[in-house]
C-alpha cells in the first residue's frame, strides 16, 4: 500500500549532530482497508450505516482494477497494454455500485521503456491512483521486458497518479514520478530511463533551507523526462562543505541529509559521484558539484536554494543509442531548482569525450533560448559519447556535471 504523504528524513554525516526527521500526520484518525481478489465475481459490499457528514469526517470508497492481456502461460507478463481503472465514491461505502468505463474517461499513455544494460531486463511499474484530497492507494504491477513500448490507459477524471518504474535483478534501477494528472481523452508519450542520467530537481530532489537548517536530497540517476532515479552501484558518495570545511560525508546509496549551519552568509559546496560500471553500459559514471551562497532565512517555510542542473537530451533509441559516424546535435539546458531565485548564467561550456573520459574536446554551443543550447558533436564510427559541462552564474554560484557513457553509438 502506498500513501500519498511525504516523509522527509535525513542521514547523519561527520560534523553534523544527529539529523532532524520530518514527519506529518493528518488531523484526526485515518483508517485504510482493502479487499483484494482476482475478479469481482464473489465480491459483495454494502453500507450498513448512514452517510458520513462533514462534521463526522470524510469517507472515500474506491473501486480499483487492473486489466491486461493474458499470455499462453496464464500470466499477464509482457501484455502490450494495461488498463488502470479507479473510481471514488464519497460519503458512503459501496452499495449497488455500477459503472461502465467509457473511452472518453481515460487518458492514453504510451510508455517507452529504455535500457541501460547490454541485454534485456525485466521491468514492472506501480501505478498508484489517489483521490485529489489524498489518502492511500494500491497497485497491481505487470511485468514486461525492457526495452519495450507499452500503452497504459488511466482513469483520468478526478484521479492523481504516482508512478514507480523499476527493473529487477542484479542491475536494478528505479524511477519515481509524483502527482500526475492526465486529461481524459488525451494521448501522451512518456519516456523512462532515457538519456544521460543526472540529478533532476523536483519535489523529491531538492536543496533547501529553513532558518539555520539545510536539507538536501540529490538522487543522481534522474532521466531526461525529469523522473527521480536510483540504481544499484559499484560505489558512490555525496559530500557537503561550508567555506571549505566538510559538514557531511554521505556513503553509497544515500543522497539525503540535513543539519544546522551558522546564520552568517557562507559559501557552500555540494558534490556527488557514483559508479555503476559493472553490468551497465549507459551513464556508467556520474559526478558533479554545485557552489552557492546561503544565509539565514525564515522558519515558516522551506526556501529552495539557487541551484540548477544540466540536462542533455539527445535523440536516442530504446537502447539509449544514437547513430554513429555523423554530425549530431544534442540539446543542452540548465534548469533552475523550482521555487528558487533563479540567477542569470554568465558563462557555460560543454566538452565531449569519445574514449570514456580519457581525453576531452570542447563542443561548440549554439544558443537557442534562455539557458538552452545545441551542442555540435561529430560522432565517430563506434563507441560511446561522454559529456561534461560547467556553468557560472551571476550570483557567484557554479554548476559542474560529468557523465561517462552518456549514450552509446550504433
């Protein structure tokens, strides 16, 4: 069961005392129960009481079903489509409930599932449908091959969706995307695990301050659709510094921390590096750093700090590969953390490597808008492409980002 309630916690690092944990609970008493079965044939429900009034609280009844195409083995493995149907009834328990789902109620979402390994993987996806007021939700994940393309039809009227996309096994990866609302009758295309991985600022990836406490969480495997991403690793770390003095050292697999800092404005450096060379062939090593200034702020809300992240979005296939032996244009953008005070970019540079970082050469950049460019590359006849970027901001902050084997050549 998945609850649409965010719990932010911290990891302890040298130099910071025991971290603060942030938890929240709704007012009053919450209760969530589920009845689960293979079909509706022997499922009967009835409301034995009166309708719940506003003074008494809230009651939301839910009917949830998942539909797909069975295979010869009787399972739904590899079904090319999936229907995720959710309906809510408020104020009473389900009694005599009937509903015919019509195509106009649904959103069509084509999911393109990209691979970052040299061979086929097994994937699955949790789809949690919530009422807009929040609560709890369940999913019925169906397994499929990665790479692949699958279509999911979602109930779209009055439903908020959270998604968790995963591959399983010795090369596991995981992606999250929250609070999606689809429009009934519309068609969408969503790419998972596509393109060079890196931190992507969103509600799960942030660097913020409240009073004299800094909170951060920077998972480094976000994809170019903006999904928060995680992966199995060979090694990794996150380091956090104030005026050159280390405040926290966060070990492999952990990317979050919080702790007290002095009120005076100071210069901070946040750096990260991860290595997943074993078993993976795309985004095998990722590293980067931010420098920024911060001083005391109010305690009534989080203040998101003025950081930005690079995003490279080459046109790649489901294997995260692009054509070899030809000139190739790669869109590059620098995206400020949502809610932060954005600063102008004074200087930016991009370099490319065709030998996994052994040598680098400068890439020409063509401006296409505010903090967006096209990088001009010349792909060799085989191998892979690695990129690194550096930016200097008008407020004195900097951004550095490197990804080895950002994508492969075919």
